C-alpha cells in the first residue's frame, strides 16, 4: 500500500526513464509502397520490395493489411478493415511483423473477429501472446497417435464413428440437415468430462454465415453454459472477404496457444465451403489463374495446411491436442464435388448427414454407411467397444434387408426378427438436438436394444423406453453408471448388474 | 508485346536519368493501346525510382538541399513543404522512407510508451 501512496515526481521520472532505457532515437528507415488500385478491399501497391508474404502492413489512415501475393512490380494486399477507406496514391508501410492474433487466457468466453477485436461489446482482450495466423504444422517427431476419445454426446457418433483428440473429422451434408447442430452438441458435451480426462476448450469459427445464425449459436452456447469454455470467431457474410479468408487461421492460432499449454482444444470450422468461396473471390480479384469451378490452383493446399495444424502432441511436447471438425455443405448430397472431395481426402474421416434420413425423421440424420472414422477407433473406450459390435452387425443386416421390408409377412421368421431388431437400433440412435448423453448412458441404451430388451416393444415406443430407462438408471443405477464411466470393459459382475437393472426397469415400463 | 520488351522500351525512354519527351513520343506512337498502358505504368515506376521526394518544414534550407544534391547526384529532387514535421527532413527514395524529423521521433516515443504500458 505504501508503494502506491508514495508516488512522486521523482518516481514517475524514474519509471519513464526505465521504460525508455532501450528506446533508440536513431533514424527510422521504412520500406513503403504506394496504393495503385483498390478492388473490393484487395489492394495492389507498388514498392514494398522488402516485404514478405503474410506480413502485416499499415496504411496511411491506420488501417492494417496483409500481404497475400508478391509480383515483380506489385504487392497484393488484403485489407483487414474498411476497404473503401483506402484511396489510390496513399502510402502503405511495412511493419516487419507476420500477421498475428493477440491471445490471452481471458479470451475464453468471448466473441471476436478474425483479427481479435471483440464483437460482444466487452473490453478488448488483454495483451498476451501474439500467435501467428500462418504457421507450419507440428512435425512427426512432435506428434503421437490419437488415443483419447473426444466424446460428442451423440450416440450414433460415439458408438459407430468415434472421434479421438487430435483427429480431423469432417461433417458433410446438404444445408439444413443438422451439421452445425452436431458440432454445437459436441461443444455442449464438453461441459461434462471424465475425471481422468482434461477439459476441452472449444473454438467455433463462423465463416460467411448470417449474423442472425451466429447470434443463435452464441445464444445456444450461453443457454447451455458452454460459453465460458468456448471462443467464437465470427466473420459473417457482411464482413470483408479478407476476414472470412483469415477466420479459420485465426481460430487455429488461438487453438495453438492453448495446445502449447498442454490443453485439449476442439475447433469447429463452420463452414469450409464458404471459406473456399472467399478464397476464390480473393484469387479472382487478384487475377490468379482460375482452375476447376474457378477455384485457384492452391485451394487444396489452403485447406490441407489449415487442417494439418490439428494435432495430438506427444507427452514430451506438453501432450496438448487440437481436434478439428470442419463442416462442408454439399449441393443435393453430391459428395463428389471439388471442395468436398478435397476435404474428405484431407481429413481422418467424415460424418455424412443425408436428407432422406432427415426427412424420414431419423435425427441426427447420419448415414452410417458413408460415414467413417479412420483413427477414432483407437481412442474408443473398452466399455463402448464391448457393446457396439452387436450394434454394427444389427445395423449392417438391417441396411441389407431394408429393401425387403415391404414384403412383410412373406419373409421368414429369421429375416423378420433381424429387420425388427434393425428398426429398433435405428430408433435408439435417434437423439434430440442439444441433448448430448454421457457415455455410460449411451452404453446402457445401446446394450438394452442389442440384447433384445426392446424386442417386445413396438419400434415407435423405443425412444420413450429409452427416456424412462435413462431416468431410472440415473435414479437407481448410479453404481453401475460409475462403473461404466471408468471406460473399462464390463466385468461379469457388471454385466449381471446391467441385466438385473434392466429387468427391474422393464417390470415398471408399460408399452 | 512481352512485358520484358516494354520494360526495356521504358528504360530507353530515359536519357541522363531524365525522361526524354521525344523518345517517349516515338515509342508511344508505335505501341498498341494495350501495350501503351503497360508502357505508361512502367514509365511511372521508373520515374518514381529516379525521383527523390523530400518533405521539410521549411523549403529554403540551402544546406539540406546542397547535401541532398551531393548525395543523390543522379536523382531529380522534389521538395514539399510540411509544417507538421516540426523540424528535420523526411526523404522518400523509391520505396524507402528515411525519417529524420522531430515529428517522427515524437511519434516513435509515443508508440514506445503504449507498448511498454499496455
């Protein structure tokens, strides 16, 4: 306290002196350029001969920009602000810095734009570490294989298409089929994490979306208490195209800040189709040669270098991870279009949502046939693995026989029973939006259906059965749920307990 | 026409580091409209490269003018008056800006304060 009250002229002068100790008053030589052209926020400038790609530059009026291309005579700059404010003939100078975003622990729970300016009306982010937007991904030596599950809370995903921490899993499908809902559910589910696992920090990157949609997502996160451990980066459709292009890179730069601290991060890119559009627009304005569907030649590299930054670091390097959930919007379910095939080949698997399933009331409308997780299996717990074998078989048999379902009574008893069981497995995988389920409850639901406890219940009552069953388990099966939460393969005693609890519940349930 | 050739023509339009009007007339009369555009663009760049832009708070400082003429004998020097600079001189040589002004020093000092007290 005495230190605070003892402020006098002398101490102030001393502080100033200390601050200016290493200030050099030497002549400043700066590399500058002159704006020749401004096309929709993309600047062509002469000069800047010493500038490098990705370097931050400052215009005469204080607006910042980033060098996107260097020609023999010209530099191409994207404006990180109001593009119309830059006029022909104005000066632009180098800053010598690679474009970075300021990240501090207090960024959690905030809504920002891709250059780190707050959009939530709260004060600016405290000064922390400058994280470069463009950076080479971690090399093979720094990484280790995916071995920890990232639970989405969605039965269909956690059981059949499991995601591991550090994985890149694409969510693909037409518009309005619940792609964002899957990502948001996953974020909400990170609220509940197992005691032996680290909490996950979530980053949601909105690219080229309507402001109203972004506001809706923020509200959902708030209502579900998911915002305190999340960060939203928004570059909506009305923002300059340069910001839409930079948004995912800003997101992954923030993710790398937390990953370097050994923390686990989940990043959702919603969506990379619009990101590709933004980059195509920039490239066409820059007069770069257009390729297939007018996308530039480096569109694959754009997404591969972004998604390659998803990582599971080895324990020696802190053990942090970045899990990426890119979203791609298809047209009429065509996953063989240019951008979808690119991103499918980059990622470690995809969750395909289909309009036919959606229209048949199967939600989430995940097509288990086209969906795959290439590395997530290694991260799945033994407890979950022990129940999904039968689910997979039942689903596969159902898909094969579904075409014969219309023949009904003409089928033999075996086929009919397989069809009926298949129907029930489809029913049990249905799940309401924003209602993620813990792994023990998922295991119990799937186990009950695959072990025939719903065979005597009409298929349309399976969801009601599951709802009541979960309530019953939460009341009377705490010990069992705790046992399953350990992730270990259920022992004989546990299996007996599962049977007993389920039989007891069945006595109380009336179809 | 190839860009390299246009660049060569633009370079040939200069005599003794100054733009030669006659040469420009001859060349421009022979160029097509599209090439003429590129030619003018390169001429502008070369002209800027051969010109030194000097801003000072006073224009009649003979000592500065003499020093600059000795230091840059082959360049055309354009002087502009800018009282905001307070004292000193600001020189733009192609894409290099040398700031010897008091205004620049004060600005750098303010920037330094912001950086250390952020």
